[in-house]
C-alpha cells in the first residue's frame, strides 16, 4: 500500500511539472532585437511605456496571417492610447525562403501599419525560454505591459490560447492600457 501511495505521489508531482509553466507569469521581458526588412533594428526595450503584443509567426500559416490582420485592426483602434503590436517572422524548419523577404512581402501585401521584422528560430526559442522538448506552436503571442513585464502568452505550458480571439485580446490590452495611464507614463 505504501508503494502504491508513493507511486501516486510521484505521478502527481510529475503531472504537475508537465502542466506548470516553464517560466511563471508575470515576468520581466528579456531584451529582444527585431531586424526590419530595410535593415533597421528595433529593440523591444525601446517600446517600454507602451502595451506591446509581439506575434512570432510563419508567413505561410493562414492562422498566423489571421492574427497579424487582427493586430493591425487593434493597432488602428488602440494605438492612440499606447498599444503597439510587433510582428516577428522566423523561418520554419527546412524553409528556403529568407525571413527578411517574407517580412517585407507580408507587410506590403497586407498594408500593415506596425513594425514587422525577422529573426532566427534560435533567437525566438531563446526569448521564449523554450525548452528543447517543447512544441513551438504558432502564432505565438507575448503580451507586455507598459513596464516591460510579460503578462500573458499564447504558447508554451500554461499558455492562454484564448488571446488569439479578438475580443479576449482587446479586453486584456484595454485593461493594461488603463493600468498604465497615458502613453509613455511608465517610461518616464
């Protein structure tokens, strides 16, 4: 009986480890560089003072493209209050198309009004603190408040995929905008 109970306890602990988020939220966003198609670099820290949603995406994914269009719509509505989306294209495994070209083509095709850049999968994994054995689901959204703190994500363990829904994401962004006051207030 003791072996049975010990076995159950081990299974419960192991199960908790599988569902526990790799990095707890909220947590400070690490620095991240986004290279725009023209070669300019945006540092994520330069957006401090705004509510930022970073979308890590594949250009050939209809799901990712639906979310990028939603972010552009939300930027039009909430941008004046301090909302800033950022798109980060990275190449899927075995891709022969350069991320820089994909980012430029997507931005032009959809007439996006927010920065879209590119990076490597390794940089994405490092930023997301993704373990080698974790599945990288896309699109991956990271919601960052005005102070530079990650408040929600759609990927990894403990993720909130409901943020891919426009109404849910709009509600969270509005809440974070209301928390911080006017644009730039947290950056002062």
